[in-house]
């Protein structure tokens, strides 16, 4: 919205800075940071007034983990609203509106609503079972269909969004993916990413800290994909206008840092599904739009490991009646093994940073 100020550079020269994505990205991050810190205390009060505290599983379900997390039972949840408000307002202020920005906000908003309904049902029923899995998947499918319709109906993105690019290869692999391939492909990205972050959100600061490194990595990728010179040098897909997603990622970075401030151990608030599902969704759609969906597996390595640990645990128990880990997701395995949750979180953050650097390295290795 504020990008129109660049039109008045003849009146005041420095206003031309609003044309530059890098400048607006910095402002977007700072704006999200400020908005988050301003609204956080008010949100905390409202959540406490509504008794919106985290509903934890009992000892019969999770054994020793219930004892380790006993002190978290009164911590308010649905803190993902803080991230959503700060990011959305910041993006609307600093990003130049285009189909890519609208698509990112559409997915973010839709999955925030789905996550909010899940958290609300948990709180209302006072148990850990919220929205049924099939309804979550249906919501994610509808979101996939809607955003795909938006991207394919816009002449600026219609052809580009049908392309398939893979890491370590400097040319497009498929130029026109058919719809019957494109829809399940995007659904897998959105559902996989949102559910993976949801599984990672189990201890203070873990999911949001890893989100910071992922947002930073994809902000760089979005800038590269939207810059003709950089894209040509790196042999990656050039998409005019997609550079505005750098502003979105910067706002996401700022909003995530605010939430991490309050979510660091001992957490004052949890993001809940309101935050985790939506964060996974916006990261997934950004990865898809900048033609780096497979790199998401590398950059979001921690999220992938967490999701795989659950899949392996469930599969092993069903096939062999034996568990691989003491508990899944894997961060709980280390907790029960005796690691303090701060040690788990910091080590996972370090790995997340390594994965982000490795993902960025794929841009050059072609």
C-alpha cells in the first residue's frame, strides 16, 4: 500500500527508495516486529480471560512426558494470532499487490481459520481432540483448489505455475504440468508442510525458531527468482513479480521473532494449530511459487525429520508391534531420554540453520 509513495519522488527524492524490494523488506520485518510487540499483551489478556489454555494429554496417553510438561497446562494457546495479525498488516503496508502476494495471504488466512477452529474445539471440549483430521484435509484441499484457481487464472502466473523445476538442474523439467498432476502436487506441499510444522510444535520455541531460518532462506530465494540478473546467473527460474514474496518472508521473519520472544522457555504462550498449520501453509505456497518445492525438503529439514519420525513410529508399531523411538515426534524422544527441552531446542535450531544454508547452496550447484 505504501509503495505508491514512490510516485512522489519528484517532490521528495528519498521516496524513490520505496521502489526497492530490499528496502521494503526491511521495513516489513521491522513493522511486523513492532505490531507484534504492541498487540501481544492485549492478546495475552484476552486469551487468559477466555481461559484459552493449552489442553495437554494425560499420563495415560503420553506417560512420562505428561510429568515433564505438567507446568504448561495453564499456558494460553492460539498465540498464532499474534503472528498472523503482525504479518498480514505488514505485508499489506509494504508489498506491491500482485497475484503472488495475494496467493500467499490467501493460504495463510485459510489455514489460520482451520487452525483456529481446531484450537477452539479443543478448548471448548477440554480435551486434546479438536477438528477431525478429515475436516482439516478437506480444508487444505479447498485451499489448494482456490489458490491454484487464482494462480492459473492470472495471465502473469498461469504458465509459470505449471512449470516444474528441480534442484541441481539448470533447466525446467516439465513446462506444462497438467491439472491432474498440479493439484495433488500442490496439495501435498501445503498439507505436508503445514502438518510437519504442526508436529514440530511440541516444546517451547522449537517450531517458531526453525521457522525463522526457513523464512530467511525463502526470502533470499524469492528475491533471486524475482531478479532477472540473479536468476540468469544462478540458472534458476525467473518469475517477474515474485520478488515481492521477499517482503512477505521478511514480515514473517519479524512476526516469528516476536512470537519467539514470548514462546522461549518457559513459554508465556503457545501458537497452537492457529499458528503451526498456517505457518506451514504459507511457507509451502511460497516454496511452490518460487519454483523451489523440492528444496523445501532440505531447508525445512527439521520439519521433515519430525514428520518422518511419526510415520516411522506408527508404521513400525503397526507392522512389528515395536516402537523405534521412546516417543514421536522425535523431539519428545530426546526429552524422555533425559535432555532438557532447552538443549533439544537449541540443537534443533543449529541443525535448522545448517539445513537452510544447504538449501541455499542448491541455487548455485547446477
